C-alpha cells in the first residue's frame, strides 16, 4: 500500500475535481480489504463519478489487479482491468456476452458494482462470481444499474455466452453514436420503471441546459456534460435542479446513476 497524488480534474471522465492523495492498494493488502473497506472508498477509472473537494480516504487498486486469466470453466478478470481489454480478449477468442463493452468505458470492478450495460446487455449476463474483501461470492445482488456489493472488489469471474456477435456489437455501436463528445459521466439518471430519464428531461426543457459550463447534452438529454470551468458544486446544483424540474412536472424523482463521493 502506498500513496499517490491524483488530479481528478484530469482523471475523471467529467473532468471535474481537485488533486488528492489516494491510497493505492496492492495484492499484498488483499487480506486486509475487509478492514480497509471500513475506511476507504475504492474507485476505478472514474467514468461515472463526482468526487467532492473535501472527500477523503479514496483508494484505488494497483496495476497488479489488471489481468485476464482464462480457465476451462470461467475467465478470471482483475477488477482494475479496463473494459476495452476485456472486449478485445473476448473478440479475439470468439467469445460472446461482452460486446457492449466496446462502447462502455470503465474498470471491471466499477462496471460490476453498477451492473453497467446498454439496454438488455449487462454485466449480470456474464458474471458468475466476484472476489469481495478477499472472498469469492456468487451473491452479488445484481439488478438494473445496481448491486448489493459492499466492499472492495478485487476480481470477477465471467462465463462467455456463445460466440462473438457482430450483430450485437453493431447494435451497441449504433447506440453509442448518440453519445456526446464533450467530457461526460454518461447517463446521469437511471431510467424510471416504464419510462426513460432522457425523455422526461427533454420534456422538462433540460436538453441542452447549461449552467457555469455543466449541463445536459443537446444530443442526449440524460448525458451530463462539461464544457469547462465547472466545479463540483456546479455539477451538484445541476443534478438537483434537474430532479426538481422533472418531479415538479411529472411527479417522478429521478434516481442518480452518477456516483457522488462527498
């Protein structure tokens, strides 16, 4: 375990944050993860994350947790392994189930924690177990953009679903085309049951809404984007304002998909 300074204004996908001392966890620390999880919040590549300037006790996994180990029954993947690397491995070996990862950035652990996905293509379709606080478990409580995981994820085991599908890949690539190019945290809110957050935000007049350089994309209303100069407080204000406007018009309180560490 060692410390490293991370500038979150450059590290996070939204490009909002301040430099902070981060604890880098190594393989030799894994036996202490259960205890460390009581004090530290472990983050991945921060693709769907806002970190407050006053936030403390942030941890990350070392590069030792970036690996892919195939076996005869499953594929073990370190929690720091980037989605692009996982996608490439599956594609090269003609394995199906993670085609959506070509269009979805993040670390294996972060993607699992949120049960990340695109439409019907989700992590829960391929993940069979995960190592949490140094112990393997199949009881992950995976559901729409959430899980019951509490602790530090160090690895996960995946089982491919058939062979690699070019059709599924194309579907995911087509969905990706509507995503904005500005720094973004991806979907800001979860879709409420039977509806779409983007549709509600659009009808509430929030598509293209910006305040102090942060707001909702004019390409996709549910994408929180940053054109520059915004602070953590600005981002938080915009998120809460959007929730208020949608609730006032439709009586629906949108649940955040973006993770906030305060």
